[in-house]
C-alpha cells in the first residue's frame, strides 16, 4: 500500500491569527435557507457546504444552490489546506449517482455543484462514477444547471474525456495556489498537470473554471502570473478568496488580504481577458456559481462599472 505523506506539526501559537472585521458573516436566515436546512436534516443528505463550514452557506442555500460531494469523504491526497480526511477510502458506491440525482430533485435547487475527493487508488480516478452522476442528475433534473468541481485525474485524457462527453454546464478544477507553493500546499498535485487538465477540458468545448486561495505566503506578482497561466490555458471563470485555516494542524494563514487587493485582482483578471472574475475575502469555489454558467455576464457587468466610473 502506498504511504501517504503526513502533515507537519505546526506550533499553535505560531499558527493563530486573529481574523479581521471583513471576514465576519451574518447568521444564515430566511425561508429558503430554512427549507433546505430541513430537507438536508430530514433526509440525511451530505453537502460540502456543511462539511467545509462554508461562510457563505446561508447566502447560497437561500439562493437555491447547493454543493454535493461524491466518492466518499476520505481522500487519497493530503493537501495542507484541506480539512477532508486522508487515508484508504471505502469501496465505490455504484448507487451513489442516483441518490445524488434524487437529492438534487428533492431540494428543488436551480443550480447544483458537485465535487469529490481524489481517488488515486482507482484506475479510472473515479471518472466513471463522475460520468454516471452527471448523467443521472441531468436525467432527473433537466432544468437544473450543473457545475462539476473535479480532481485533476492526473491529466489522463481518457478520464477527463468522460466528463466532456456528458457536458455539464461548467467544469471546474482548482489550481488553489501559485506555482512556487504548490508542492507545500497541494503536496501530491502538480501545478502544470492541473493546467494541462484545464486546457484539455477547454479544447473539448467545456466552459472552464478554477480557483485561487490567498494568504498562504504568495506574492502579488505570483498571483497575477497564475491568473495569466489560467487565461493562457483557456479558463473562463476564476474565483479568488482568502485562505482560512481549518484547524491548527493545517497550514497557517500568513496574512489576511484586504478587500481592496481582491478588488484590484478582479480588475486585472478582466483586463487579462477572463470572462468572469469572482474575487473577495469570503469567495469560495461555489460562491455565486449559478452566475458563472452564463457566458459574458461577468464581463458585461464589469464593462458597465467601467462606464459609470469614466463618466
């Protein structure tokens, strides 16, 4: 059995940083949120919104969006930023695709995001379950748009092609951090392998998306270069948000990035030709994901803002 790397111990005194005021969020409220909350509890559904303690859960559920995680809750990789358990996963559940489709139908969501753990121990990387899940969701929920946040599948084209063949509205794969920090932050992943995965998806006709976390020790220049690399590989949508340390055993936060810096990166992203740039301290991969489906929406809004400022 392959030995998985162990995260280094981090001194709790060194890793604790007080959060600034702009990271405070309101408690989730509203009838839509309550309805989704009750359905999740009643039918024992699993969402990454809860598992990841997402600060935007109230807003997203209130807007009728949700994120589901497939292929279990144990990952074969051990990224330094992620709270998902690492180890030997359970056997693949071949009934899962239908259950996910039924859960989405039950929750009556207008837009759904599906993600998964990495399953490097499986020859197909989990791509067959991915394909079956997308098929099942589209069959039972023809009016629900779908974003799939996939692993890199080690850039193996046969596995990536399975996603392309069933054509979800958006296919996302997160680069997470800059090239210099990839080995530390993502450990088993490779920066250019992820770019290769995104490029293959785009060449296959997919609307592509990727995300970057800030506050891990990267420089502004490195972030801009990563944005350029994503644009050069055909990525349509990028999300940029603040890294928040899940536990004191995870990588520490080097700094909290001011909202003004996120606004500047949004501007730079559009200037690089990206179609939609979601950039802010509380932004996560799935944040406002229903808007990322529509080509041109982000750029149109940005152009309107520019015209208003120029007057």
